[in-house]
C-alpha cells in the first residue's frame, strides 16, 4: 500500500473577539489538538460598533495566546491576524483546510450549520465545530459588552474574561464614551 502524505493542516479560528472571553480560549486550546497550525483571525462585524478596536483586540489576545501555547507546548502553533471581508476569502488566502467555530448551545448549532454548508458550497472549505466547556455554555462577547455598557461591575466579569481583558474593560468604563451606551443597547438586541 502506498504511503499517503498528510499535508500541513491549517485552520482559521475567526471571530470578533470583542472582547475575548475564557470561552474563546477554551475553544482555541482544544482546537490546537486537531490541527498543525491555527490562525486566530480577528474580524470586524460591520453590523456592530466596536467596543475594542481591532488593534486593541490583537494586543489583548497576544499574551493570552502565548499563555495557551506555553501551557500546552505540544499542540498546534498559533498566530494572530486581522482581516476584513468574508472569512472564507481570508481562509483561502491563508491556505486553510478548515474554519473553527465554537458552539455553546443548540441555537448556535442551527445558525452555524447553515453558514458551514454555505462555506463548503461556495469556498470548498470545511467547518469544525468545537463545543465549548460547560462553564462557558452561556457566555458571549455580546453579554460581556451588555454588562459593561449598562455599568455592571468589572469584578462580576472576572470569572468570564481573562484578567488583562477585565482591566481593559475597566479602563474603557473609566473613560466612557457615548458609544458604550449604544453597545449595551446593541448587545441587548442580539
């Protein structure tokens, strides 16, 4: 039987990561066991106003990703990138074989399946669903933005976001802008 050469398996883990949560890091940690390389791709959702700029999100993610890799050095290499436009277009330019999506519940699964089928038909790229840990099944960046926007205590957010993110949220709240109130309303609509 001829030997089969397995190629380098690179996956894109796209999201707004606005802000990054412990649920995001949970999905990334487990994805590292499935691929040779993972690109955490920070995108901007044009339908939502940013809480953190793309540059701020990348800066917050950098030490967190380094910590994930340090704690489990045998997993996939991880890099950070930002992109705009369609995720599948970005994935193609990077030579990705898959897109990683975190799933929290059945509602996520329904909407993500529709997107995965479309991505496969349009771009011939597969989607790999990773079910988040039980502790993060209710957690979303939108929920964090909503709590922050309505003046919730940053201390109450600490179980859900990394410490550097909690500190960055606290800093944003010390220097409030009119957009924070809009973000709270926007998150409520999601």
